[in-house]
C-alpha cells in the first residue's frame, strides 16, 4: 500500500481511560479515533479504552505530521499536559 504524501494529515494526543497519554499521526483523524475506540488502533490503546482526543494539529503533508508525532513522543507527560491545556484555552476562545 502506497503512503499518500500530501492531502490532510494530523498529529494528535489521546487521553486513555487510565489517564495515560498516547501520541500518533493519521491521514484521517476521525477514522483513526474510531479505530482506536473499537480496539483496532495501536496495541497500547487497546487495553485503555475508551480514548479521548485532547490535542491535534493539522498538516498538508505527511512528513511534518510524522515529525510532530516524533517530537510529541519525546515530551514528558507534564509537557504534554501543558500543551493540551494551552490547546484547550485556544479552543475555548474560538467558541
């Protein structure tokens, strides 16, 4: 299967039912979230359902989304929590 390199991509952070955080990237975020919650996503999330989308950033190209995912995976939980809090404040201002 060929990877699509341009279009619509996202890097994301999920909060699992046990309070842990999971980072990933996807070319269809809604479909990927559905897969995670059906137990068909990453092995890590399967035993921690349901998961909730807490942060995401959209990209036009695959490479930046993958790079952001790699950056997210290197962050501590405290750093990810700060990122999520800032994202939630920004989203609240949009409403």
